C-alpha cells in the first residue's frame, strides 16, 4: 500500500472516531497494521483503540512490533505505559515512564514522584 493510501485510511479512521464509530476506525487501523506491522503511526492508532476496548495485551504486542518516528516518542511511551498498567504490571509501567522521562531530560535530572 502506498503512503498516500495509508494516510487516507488513517484520516478516515480518525473521522470515524470523531463521529462515534470506533468499530469502523478499529477495522481500518487493524488493516493498516496487518499490511505493515512496522508502521508506528498506524500501530499507535490501533493500540489506542485496543486500549479503549480493554485489550492491553494485544496493544502491547502491536506497540512493540512497530518502529516509531521521533515525533511519536511521547505517544509510544504513553500508550505502552498505559497498556502495562492496564495489564496489572504497575512496576513495569513506572519503569517505562521513567525511561521516557530520562530520555527527554537526562538521568541526572530529578523528577517528582
């Protein structure tokens, strides 16, 4: 599938979500991830929908299989932290979030918490 086709399907999925049709959005995102599991943009969108449907295990699988552009570092960290927490893996969730914060500010900086 070409990049412009992928973008059109992602935009359509977003429109479905905005208009209260998450099942249709999920179908489009799932198809995009099946077509290219490495696409971080599609993976992030699909993972968000999986989390909303209460499927953190599957969301983790999707998230960990993909490659993310730098502009999605925050989204990847938030989604993975949320999926770990929803799976009952609180320690791993906290560790994941700390790794993200350290990557942004450096391990020498202290964070509240």
